[in-house]
C-alpha cells in the first residue's frame, strides 16, 4: 500500500530500571551505579545516484535535484547532537562493465558530528552516473554505523530496483535483522513502480522500518525530516539479552528493564518477575516479523502464578504497523480472584511475601512456504514494577447472613417510608 504520508511508527519506550530485593540474575540497569550518558543518535543516509535519477518527473524537476534539495533542508534542521553519515551508490563509475559498476558505492560523509557545510557540499556535487547496487550499499552502510549502545537508522532513498543482485537487498536486510542488531532501515521511493515498491517494502519490513512513496519534493523533504528526527527516540541503552525457557520453574528471573530474546514459530517462552505486596507489574512484548508469515497470526502475553493459575491475560497493543505485533498487561498483588485465594488461604495460609509472577510469551505464527524457522523471530520484552495505583473502594455490603440481614432491614425501612408517604398524600388529597 503506497502512502504519501505514512504515520510515524512509534518505537517502544525504555522504562526506568528499579532494583528489587533478593537475588535477581538478569538486570537491565543498576540504580546504585551512575546513569550512563545516552549515546547520540546515529543515522546513515543512503542516496541512489544511478543513471535513472536524471529523469525529470517530480514537479518538473530531475529526481536528483529534488533529493539534493531535500538533503540540504534536512541537514540544516538536524539537532547538533546527531551523528550523521552519507553513503551513495552508482555515483562514480561511468562505464558499461556491470561487475565494476556493481561495486560502485562510497561513504562521502563519515558518521560523526554534523558538519552542515561539508555535508551539503558533498551532496550538491553528485551527478547521476551508473548502476544500482542497493544490496551492497545497505551492507556497507551497516558497517559504517558500527556497533554501540543505541539503535542505528539507515534511510535509503532510491528510484529504482537493484540492478546488481546478488546480494539481494531484501535478503541483506533479513541478514542484518537476524544478527540481532538494533538496526532499522527506512525506505523512500522516488516515483516508484510496483517492483520498486515491493522491494523497498520488503527491506523496511525485515528490519522494523517504514516505507514511503515520495511523489513530490515536499513529500520527500517532510518525510526525510521525520525519519532523521525519529532517531532521537531510540534507546539510550541496548536491551539486555535473555533466554526464556519452556517452563516457569527454571525461567530467568527479571528485574525491571528491557530484554531481547528470540522465539520460533508457535513457541511459548517463560520468564519470572518478583512482585512485592502493594506493587504493580507492567509488562509488554513485541515480536518483529522479520520473515514472511501467514496472515492468521498473533502474540499472547500472560501472567500466571507459580502453581499455573492464570492471573491476567494481555491485550493487543497495535500501533498500525505490519512488521511488529505487540501485547501488554498489568497486574497488582491482591488482584487475583478472591474465591481462589480464599480456597488457598483456608488450606495453606501464607504471609504477605514477594510473589513470583510467571510471564508467558506465546505466538501463533505460521511460516510461509520456504521460510526459515531459525533463528527465531526477534522478541522484545519490557518489564516494570511500580507502586500499585490506588483505586477507590466500593461500599462493602458484606456476605452471607450479614448481607441478607442488611437487605431485610433496608426493605422494611423502604416499606415504612413508602407507606407513610402514601398515607400523608391520601390525607392531604381528601382535605383538599
């Protein structure tokens, strides 16, 4: 589906970590330590400068001139803390040798603090020239961004399909996603046809990015600004890696934080979270669809007690994206079914101690024909434990004989009052 202005896909926010009492092997952060300085956003703009960018079909101007204008306006609006790099493809080789032309990709601005004058000058001198090695450019752009504690973004702008595969750009995107990197590729198609649209949509979906068709200069400029600005909303720290288990007793014990795992098709993965009396557990899970799956799919997040009783079942938390499926839940100690608690209390009374809640992440995905099952799909689990939200108590009418007595007295009083009012009204009516 081609959208000129695709709504921004909101990334999951990072919750503050809170230290829990007792031994907790998996921590996303430690409150006793100094807060780490957030790493600045890192963005790599990848621009297609192949021969087809000479076409003058966007507002009467050439595609390359529209892209250059958009680059200039975006660079001027960049926050000072942004780490920006620019890579081009098809920009230098003018010959006919495909082998040589399909190696034509260069980083013209290294990733680093923004030098606005140098960046705009480097882009302004580009002239459409050669082939379209999109797959190779993506692979090299990922290397340019390197590794670190924050997510990286690549913004690919192209008007044509890759003419150099292998490597196939969609397969390259899947390889990058399968490596467990926090790399997102957003794609912008300049006046794209159906083949280009499908390829760019596949690249974006594989890495959790977005695809937009830009059919005017304003479309391209506005969308490019949104994508670069979105880099500021990425994580300050990388999610901690964790491996869920097939049952609760041996599941990893999690403190508040953000965790990354992988889950194969139709799998259930278990985790444990300690919750004190008076505290509320808040959890959410997102599964990235980094490979083709059938349309009948979903994700279920449940909280259960150690004995297997279900405490609460999560609800869908859709954001309008087709590449990520999410769910979330909330549970407070004491929020369990009172009847079940009464039965358990009568048999084995327990003091108010820390409750170990089992979180179960289940998916109902089915792979399409030929889809690889391993490694599993990327799973991101967010856990937080906060003070339980106080809710006003309703009037306690009691139970059993107490309730029956209360209803009887209320009925008698209601009858007496109604009878007295009726007699008064009849007496008044006769007198008048």
